[in-house]
C-alpha cells in the first residue's frame, strides 16, 4: 500500500486531533536524526545524492509526523540500494506515482501499522467520523474509521491542528478550508476526493 495516497478521503478526518490526541512527536532533534539516517543511506546507495539537500528537504517538511520519519528511515536502512535508490530522487523525495506500490512506502506503512491505536486516537476518529457523516451521509462510517486510525500516526501535530479548524467549520466551508491548509503546508495530499459536495 502506498501510504501517502492510501486513503485520500480519510485525510479529511485528521482535524480533531487537537482535542487530546498525542500520537505524534514532532521534535526537531528527532526529525534531524531520522532524516540523517535516511539521507546517509541514500548517499551510500547513490553517488549523485545531494546529502545536504536531502536533509534540508526532509527536516523542513511540515506534514509528516516524527513517527513517520522514524519508520521511513528504518525501512530505508533495511532495503537494498537497488530498490531504495530506485524509488526516491537524489534529494530523497518520493518518485512513486499515485497508486503505485513501492517497497519503501509499503514498509513504512507496515511499521506504523504495528502500533496499536491509542485510546486518544480511537476517540478522535470516532468524533471525526461523526462530523463527516453530519456533512455527507453517503460516507461509510466503518470504512472511514478504519482508515482514520491508519492515517493519524503519519501526520504532524502542526498539520493536524491546522486541519482541526477546517473540520470545526460549517460543512459548506470544510473543503475550501482544507485546500487552503494543504497549500500552506505545501502538500499535494488530497484531503478529500473530488468531486464532493456537502449538502
């Protein structure tokens, strides 16, 4: 499964995390260490690696959680050079297109999935599903809940808190708010599948 695109609909549900959810640790020191491991492996595998550029891009990103970065670094260390260097650019950026299966993304998703959802995560996803269904009754609560618990550990507290404001908006304002949040965080992650119209 490709984590970044695994459930576009579910990324909308990351908005209520500020109400007690503590699944992510976005400490700068931790991110720097994880990014160094990740980029060092890439440099070992590819002589053309821009090590400084790789670390700069990795540590500067605002969307991914510390747990995600750590899992990705662990997976990079496990993969062969042929596989790893073939799936990322010389700056360490993902080169897999939407929907493609890539071993780095699959491994990262598997690592994160091994952690049992916390009570906070379960409570959060329950509230998020309730909100979404208030806006769109065609959404399936069980499917949304499952994917919500899957997505929460991958996103940073800062991004989750930003999206919280969107989720708490009136239904008619949610989609536009989410698109603006994605622009501010410079992410191409789709926060809700198009076309969607909340009645």
